[in-house]
C-alpha cells in the first residue's frame, strides 16, 4: 500500500457518514459538470457510483433525479445485453436470460 493511500484512508475514516455523502455528492456533481455530454454515456457508471454514494437522503428531488439516472442506466445496460443476446442461438439466449434473472 502506498503512503498516500494510507493517508487517504485515515482521513476518510474520520469523516461522518453524512460528511462522506456530502463529499461524494460534490465529487459527483463536479464530475458531471466536467464531462462533455457526448462522453456522458460512456462514463455514466462511474458517475452514478459517486452520486449513489452521495445521495442526500432528505432531499426528495435529488433522490428522484439520481433514481431516474439509475433507471436510465439500467435500461441502457439491459438494451445492450438484449442486443448481444439476439445474436446468440435460441437455446443459449434462453439459458443466459435465466442467469440474468
């Protein structure tokens, strides 16, 4: 383990859960502002990982926005998986779908 990793983990452990959420939320929002719209789809998983950790539990609008982003991402991933499955033989498709479900 590198020294900077140890320092980062030590500081992280001193943060309260609320302070951690605020930190993740700020990083996620900064990330969202820095990403070009054309690249957002490719980086949505990383962005959602930050935003999900930074959800303000008391802000209903914020929670709904992040829930909608999660739903959109899930829908995109499902479409990708189904697109790949369509290229498979019927038996393989069926067994793969059963594993997903």
